[in-house]
C-alpha cells in the first residue's frame, strides 16, 4: 500500500520530471548525433564540462542564463573536436568518443582545482528557482509535476518539440536523417555529408553540455566530482530505447527518472529497513535494461551509423 501511495503522490511525479530534465537535454543531443550517423561516446565527459562551465560562469558573477550559454559553447567546442576526428578524418568513433570523455572530464577537474586550489567543500551559487505557471500549477498531481518546475525543465521539454519539428518537418532534418541512413543520396543532391554530420555533432554536444549544466545551476547549487554519475551512458541507452525518435526517447527518460525517484522513496518504507540499500540503487538500472531489451528488438538502427563516408567512394 505504501508503494501505491508513493506512486500517486505529487512529490514523486515532480521529482520524476526534475530527474528526467538533464537526461532529456543529453538524450536529444545524442539522438541528433546518431541520426546523422555519428555515435558520440563523449557524452559523459561533455556533460561534466558543461556542468563545470555553467556553474563556474555563475560563480564568477554572471547570470544563470549566461551559465547555460557558456556551458553550451563548451560542449560545442568538444563536439567540434569529436566531429573533426570522427567525420572528415574517419577515425574510430568509439575511440574518439572515449577520448573526448576522458579529456573533457580531466579539463573540468583541472580547471576546478586551478580556479579553487584551497577549497575543501564546493562553493554554492543561487540556482534557478521553480516557476509556477498560473492556474496550471494548481491542477492536482499534474500541476506540481509539470507546471511548478525551474525554467530549464520547461526548456528541456521545448527542446524535444523543436528537435522533432526540425527532424520531421524541415529540409534540414530530412537531410540530417538521410546522412545517417544513406549518405550517398545526400551527396548526390549536392549537399555536404561532412558538414551535416559535423553540424549535428556540434549542436548535439551543446545540448549534452546543457544537460550537465542543469545539474549545477538548476538541480543543485554547486559543482562536485562524479556528479554526472553515468547519466551520459544512460542517455545513449535511452536513444536506443526510443528507437531514435524524440517522443519515445522522452518517454524513456521519464521512465528511468520514475524508477530513480521511486527507489529513493522506497528506501524510506519498512521494506527499506529489510532490503540492503544497494538493491534499491540498482533497481532503476536493472528495470531500464529490461525495458531496453524489450524495446530494442523492434528498433530500427540508422543504416549508416558509425559508417565513415568519403565522397566518391563506394
């Protein structure tokens, strides 16, 4: 009965949406990259550098939205590095992605220690505050969950709508998806596959970094090591879970966030006193893996994903 009470509580649904928000940004970024044919394994490190860049900008005295912008620019810079190495040079996307993750993470940690050498506990900033949408926030259950969140959460859902609109309703989106399915047909139309893929990786990496910035300037109020905690790898799985479609990927992010929010609350029930807490910590990942197995069997992978393209070659 207590588990049922958890699932019907407004605080649970509000926490689910809040936990899903950084995943939504990063998942949309990864989806854009993969739709264009590039697997971006640099997502974990790019989220870390975004978290640090956004927080450091605000800590230096600039505004919160300036922090979001700087985080996005930092992510785009590492995305450009990833794109140059994996698209025109055709290097292994696995190796390049892992290298970018290690580099971005190391740069963030080094810059933190360089800027704050004597600090023992992370300094705090004033993060984004929840904004209640008039009337809508008063709706029972749904109101506190979806209409009493921070501005960045609203932005996350708006990004999903924009990504879906661009992919399915614009020539740019069609060209991007074609670059991930049949790049030769794109080149035959006189378009540059290299430019499209590079642009997708750069923009996608920028969104990943914004997902990292959400953690420091919207969810929490400081930057600390290991705060991304594998969320980047989860986002790669969410893209597969969603079948490379924005709407389904959004549902996957909410599903994982729901599992995560539930396990925190279940630890506070009588069941939590009998079951080791590690079991609850594993629960979101185990359930997500099971859901991924079920959904991925019907997923249609972009045909040219991780396949280098050189104009004129067959």
